[in-house]
């Protein structure tokens, strides 16, 4: 059995070309998952199937296997779907915790600085120290709502349905990359945070001659 072109059975299962194509597909889908691009993941999947259909006998072999072992083939589908659903909960756990880390260590400090500036600007306006009409930022929660931040934190299921579907549909790639990548990220975050003061000391020592220009905090 051959592909659509009789003599172009390039991607024979088990051959170097086949494993190279599969690896390329795997990496492409992992990249799409990492960038949270559902459309890209779907495109790579369709492209992978199209290439195999044209240049390989693999699709015909799969259909033959389904014909010869119908119930075994049909049992694979619900198992794959169940594994995808189970993994979606695991991936959501990683996703929410990463969002919490980003909010706590990056976005919240930025928002607090912006809020303090907005409050000071409004106070200066009410005290007639500036002529520009600054508006009242309101309470902290009102400020976050106005900035749109409150719409993203905590992560909302309805705003991330497409991601959940992608994680479940491509769970082998998603699980492999998440379980490999997230623990490594967490480790280096811990290490870097522990040595943060040393990084700052190096920076301050390099800029020591400009102490009159900058506040070199330890």
C-alpha cells in the first residue's frame, strides 16, 4: 500500500523519515501549546495528516488495522478522550498556579505602583497643584476593574475554554512539555529568588560611580 503517489511512500512507519516527521509535528504542537495558539495546533495536526496521506501508506495501514481489529481500535478512542479530560484538570492546576505566581510577584507590584501614582495624581489635581484633570482611581478593586486586570485574575473557565480543549485534545504533547518544563521553571525561580540580593549587589557595584544619580538599594 502506498500514498496517493504510488512511488512516494517516503514516511514508512519505523523509518527515519517517519520519526523525523513525527518529531517535527510533536515539536510544532508543543510550540503551539506553549504560545497558547489553538489555531496553530490544529493547523499542524491537519498538515501532519495531509503529508502522511499523500506521501505515506500509514493512513491506509491504520484503516486496515481498524478493519481487522475493530473493537480494539474503537476502545482506543474513549481511552484517549478520558486521558485528555483527566489531563485537562492537571494542566489547569499548573496554569492557575503559574497565574498566581505571576500576579503575586510581577503584576500586582506593578499595579500597586500604578495605583499609588494614580492616587497621587488625583490628589495633586484636587489640591490644584496640576492643571491636568486626573480622575479618581477609586478603590483598589475599582482600579483593577478599570484596568481590565480583574477580568483575568483569578483565571476564569469561560475565558480559557479553548485552551482547555487544546490541552485535552493534544494531551500527550501538553503533558510531556508541562511535566518537563514546569518543574524546571519552578526550580530556577526558587534559586533566582534566593540569590536575588546577590544579583542586585552586582548591579549596584557596577553602577557605584553613579551613586549621585541613582538610589542604589541593596
